[in-house]
C-alpha cells in the first residue's frame, strides 16, 4: 500500500464537526472558530534521518528544512503562519551539539517570518532522528485557496525551476509565502498546491480534486540546471524532463488562473518578483488525465511523482 492508498484508507471515516472548512486532501486544514473574517490554518510535517537528510547534512539546514516544508504548505493556501510546535525524536546517544544546530536553523527561519516557537515534545527513537513540526496560522475567509477549484481553460503556472532538487535545493529553498500572498491579492487563483512530490504527481492531486484534466507544454516546463546536467534522484540517471516532472522536493507553487488573467499575472509578477521565475506551463482541460504536448504530438504524462512506500 503506497502513501496515497494509505492516506485514503486512514482518512475515509475520520470524525469531523461543523468547524471544519477543509480537512484531509488539501495542503492545510482550515477551521472556522468564529473569528472575525479569519479561518484557523493547521499543518504538520516531518523530516526523518536517512530519508530527508543524511549524516553529512549540516544540522542548521536540517532544522531550516523541517520548518520550511510546513511553510511551503502555508504558501499553497496563501495563509499566514503564526506559531509552531516542535516534536523531536532522537536516539539515546544523540549529539547535543547537533540538536543545538537544528534549533539554530529553526530559529533563524522562524524569526524571519515572525513565527513563535511555543513548545513541543521530546522523545526517544532508537534507530534515527525525526523532527516533526506543527504550525498554526490564519487566512482571510474571503481569500480561501484550495486544490479543488481548477476549471477547464485555466492557465497553469509554476514558480521557479523544477527537478534535481537533491543537488542542494531541497535544503535551501525559499517558501513562497510572499509570492502566494501577492497572487491572492492580485489574481483569481482557482487552485494552488506546493510541489513537494513532483509536478506530475502534485498536479494530479489538483486535477483529481477539481474533476478536470490538463495538458502541459513540455518546451515550457522550467527545468533546473541541476536536472539538465545530472537529471537524477540519488544515483539513478534520469532524463531532464522526467526529473522536472517526478523528482520532488522542488517546493515551488503550481496554480491555475483564468486564461484572461495570464498576461496581467505575468506582467505584475515580473515587476514585483524580478528574481523569481514564473512560467505558464499548460492549461486545464475537460478530458480527465494528464498529457504532455510537444512538437511531435501529445502523449500521456508519467504516472506519478515521488511516492512514499512505493
């Protein structure tokens, strides 16, 4: 049972109540507690030694990545993070200096985004270190952005460049919080998601939630230099386009807007974020499925991006 099969099994009959606006199936949970014009936003994520970082990874970068992953999900909801809880699971022979380094990375990123670290939990994990972070924040009720609103004819955009993240980007990426807030204020965002498991996999989440399909223009997909020169995950050779579609841990934003807004969004973006690339990579379609278009015609896209337990 892969990651998504397991999630579907675990979430099929979870308890709920009238406060839940969005639960499992979106980047963040949205809760209505009766706050004036605000919804509560909740998200948790974890990094595990040997999977998300290695023994050689500087601990400051591990702590930064652990928090940045959650903030990337907040960006996908155009939400504002406020406070974080840290759960730290460590082997009994852990290095205190390593833990100090992890918290240095956590603190620096939290201070940058004015996020309070308000507590957490420590426990023993004999085999490997694990850092789990839960963040709470808010989003205006009139500005809710989910995965499920993509409409046929929408233009699909992606920030930054994709693929080859293992060469360092997965440790140093910038959560697109400021960019997401600008988008929410200046465009009619029908759907948005952050790219954690690869474009091919994460776009399919949007399409499934929206009941639509999509067509991507392969020549327009912004492929990173790392993917072009190495095109790999780990030590496995991979063509650059396939790396951009399936590598994962890009932590860029993928979003759908009405086609009439495509040019204004691009123009406004370039004036506001000149250092961050924004690319129109395709369109939302009525026909289900994900297809790639190039000069040779149309073909089906790879089945998925990165999937745990697969």
